[in-house]
């Protein structure tokens, strides 16, 4: 299955190319508000999303487990969830101008996944990690991270728009990006989804760890709670007396903590989350 | 395009560029006068279809030439009619304005609808005025296939240019820039709280603008309470000047337009208000000359300060940006003109009659000849006779519709009939 023409790797490459094309159209749509560019972006994204899902499904079927038990597979699934979150954001808030900034995250992770998986065969090393509890733990964790990645993009856009208004440099981005209060609202939605999913993932992870390791303790747990705490603060700006800029910067800090947790902690510190 | 010098599409017009306001006033049409003129133009056979666009900046008559011209130049006949209609000497009308035919007339209408001919480049009001002119003419029964199609095309193109280019996207007036900025901080201005400092002319302009935008919470603070109360008679609350510091934390947007010679809003006052707002942004629009708000207020976090000079600079930049969009707008226009003329060309009598004949012949060949070939028991000589009979039948069937289209003296009606034939017999190949 893995080496056939329509195997997960080939489908992932097709998906990657479709994401690249969608990114091109979304940039063109941002520059020139041409409805056909917008339609092309959404059409390509939808197609890529479905093919990507199929690639993940085939990967999962091949190893009879959720497709994120190793780092490449988890990165591919993460990219898929990022696009899913973007879709939810577009449908919920009718706000698609963030596309050119969100799609690259999916591109980056899918590209990295393909590079890390060159010629590799996915193998399940432990039957413990194919159970439903583990699957739900990882799924919710990745959904949480994807939503928080989206919140990172929105926080960056807030800072850009804020800077443009202050510096009186009112270019194309100024007119095409949403208002500051809209960006705040979108950011809040993404953080609420992210924090909720991450909390559920942590609780499930703790239960799984107790059953399988006999202990709750893992350095990753500490980092996850730190991340949740940082993002919780962004949900109460009035209590902190902080404006949108400070909240956006706090959100960026939260994302840096996620990156640290996803890379350094996963790869070098936590044995339980190392994909080894 | 082939539809040029002898095109039945004509336009005569006078606008702010070539025509002094005194003459434009005399050539203007009220809605009743539009109906009256269109009826007379059609009655005299000068136009078979017509639309009159009359705004404060232009008077234009678009038409499809009629059957009563009797060899006269349609444009001369039109200006001569308008001279009689408005009681303006013909030489005055002749010496001003512009006249176009065919592609040039269509291009001019599309330019007008796109805002390329407007005094304020890319302004939006004109598209509504074109729509209204078309509605008025349609209501008076003065439009049929061609002008209906042309004006629909103009309205579509106007919308397309506005959505696909930056010709109308950025405001070029000071109030427009101010509103755009406010809307980039608070998307929906209606539920926001506005505090206006001063009750003079500028305050009054912004008060009206905010009401028009649906603002429900407007407060006015002025040194003379009676004047702020006068301004608030259509809504909002008036407060004495002493209440300024107390009202400030409740406002989302502060518009300051007092005639004070010193700053009326200090950094300290703004800082206190922002502290009370707990991180909620506050937008200051300082329209006073000299400035009313201490410039260092703009350094405060969550405060956005724009002075009148900033707004003027942005308006000027936007004006320049609109000029840069003329090229892309014209590319859209040319594309749409081509589409219109591919339809208009197909509508012309000869292509319609050719298409009609081809359609009937195709049906005859497909339905009749093929079936005849299956009837092998009929001798070859008889089969040829039957074939000739079928051909003759097709010619008979086509004679009446062909004559009805070809022999119609009124060009507009002729095109109308061609359009009906294309529609009834499914001959549409419009390239759209």
C-alpha cells in the first residue's frame, strides 16, 4: 500500500502541491479582491483537505492505528487539523483574509512530514499506543495545538494591523485585513478551542500515563500546563487591564512555548513523548 | 469591431469638463422631463430606444437610432431635438459636450458607471444614478433588448471594477478617511460610543455622518451647553464642558473639533480614561486647528490619535492610488466591451438569419435524411424527390420569420426581432 502510486506518500505530495496552489490564489486574492481568486482558494483547499484526509486514512489503515504515532505522521495530521481549523474560522466568522498566513503553517508541517518520512515505513512499536484512549489523547492535543497555531497567526496579524494604524502606513494589508476588534474576536475563538482541546488532551494523557506508566509525571505535562496557563490569561484582558497589543504578545509567547514543547521537549527531554 | 461609424448606438452628452455649469443647468432633466423627452424622441422616430442620464455633473442621452431619421445624421438630429426641447440655441449645444457612436459610446457609458468620468475619481454615487436612469427609461418603455443589455452590462462592469480594483476602495475625503480608520479599530460603528468635543460646523458634519452610519450613542460636550443641545436635537446627549473628563472613559471614539487655541485634552486626562477602560482601545480624531489633543496622547498604549493633517495626507495618498488603478479598470472595461459587442454582433440581422437557416438545415439533415436512408424500399429517384420536398418545406417555414426580421424598417425593432428569433430557436452564441 505504502509504495503504490495512490499510497499515502503520493497523496500527501498531491496535497502539498494543492496547498501551494491554494496559497498562491489566496495571496492573489489578498492583493486583488477578485472573487474568482477566493473561489479558487477555497476549492483547492477543500480538494486538498479531502485528499489529505484520505492519505491519513490510508496511513492509519496500513498500521492499524491512528496516523500520528510517529513524528512525520503527527506533523501531517497537524497540518490537516490546521486547515480544518481555518475552515471552521471561515465558516463561523466569514473571514477568509487570514488564509495567506494560515496555509503556510500547513505547508510547513506537511512538507517537513514528507521530508522526515522519505522512504520510511510506519511501524507500530507498542500495542499500548493504538488504544482509543491514546488515540483521543493525541487527537485532541493536535486539535488544540492547531487552534493555538491559528491564534498565533491571528495575534501576529493583530500586531501588524495595530502597527499599521499607529504608523499611518495604510497599504494593501491595512485595507484587506480585518478590524482590530474582529481580529481579537477571532483570536479569542481560536484560543478557547485550543485551550479546551489541550485541557481534555492533558486529562486523558494523565489517565493513560497512570495506567501504562504507573505515574502522572512527565516533563511534557508541566510544559502543557504552563502553555494552558499562558493562554488562559489571554482570555481575561479586562481582568489584567491589558489592551489588544499586550494580549497578542502574550499569545505569541504562548506559541513559542508550544514550539519549544513540540520540538525540544518532545525530542530531547520527555521520553514519553519522543516518538521513539 | 465592425460596429463603428454607422453604428445605431449613439450618445450625446455634456459634463462638468467641457460644459459650463450655466449650460449644464439648462440641459438638465427632471424625472418628468426624462419621460417626456424619451416619449417625444421615440414618437419622432429619432430613437427606437433611449436612456437619459441627468446628474449635477452630466446630462447624457444614450440611444439606438430610429426609423424616422430620413437620411439625417442621428447625432445632429438628436442635438437639434434637445435644442428645441430645452429652448437652448443649437449653436450653444453644438459648441459644447461630446458625441460618440458604437464602441466609443459603449466605452463612455462603462467609464461613467465605473466612476472613471466622475469629478471624484471612482466615487460610488454614479452607479446608483446610472441604475436610476435605466429604471426610469425602462419604466417609460424606452428600453428594449439592446439598451437593456447595455445598461445591465454597465452596472455589472461598474460593480466589477469596484470589487476587483482599488479604484473605489480607499476614501478620498477627510470624513471618509476618518470613518475608514475608525472601522479598522471597531468594525461595526453603530453600537460604539462617540464623544464629540465642540458644537461648530465640523462637529455638525461628523454628527450627521455618524447618524447616517447608524450610530446610536453620541454625546456632545461643548463650552456653551445650549449649542450642544441644539446639535443633539436629532439624538444623542449634550453635556457641559466640565463633564469632559467624566465622559471620556465611556467613549470609544472621540472627535474633537473645538476652536480652542490650546490643547483641551491632555495626556494625563487621556491616561486616566484609558486606565478606567481596562485595555479597551480609544480612538481620538483631532480635527481642530490648532490641535485640540496633546500629541503625546498618541504614544499611550491603546490610544490611537489622528490629527487633521494626517487625514489630509492619507486622503491625498488615496487619491494617487486611485489614479494608479485606472489601467486595471480599463482592462476590465475593454473585456466587457468585447463581450457586449460579441452579443451585439451576433444580434445583427445577417448573422441571425444565417444561424437560423443553419439550424433548420441541421435539423432537416439529422431528422429527415437519416430516417429516409433507413427506408431502403423507396427507389432512389423517389428519395431524391422527397429530399427536395423537405428542402422546399424548410424554405417555406423560414420565409415568414426571415421577412419579418429583414423587412422591419425600425433598426431597434429589427434587432429586437432578431433577439426574439435567437431566443426562440436557441441560436445564442454569446461568448459569455
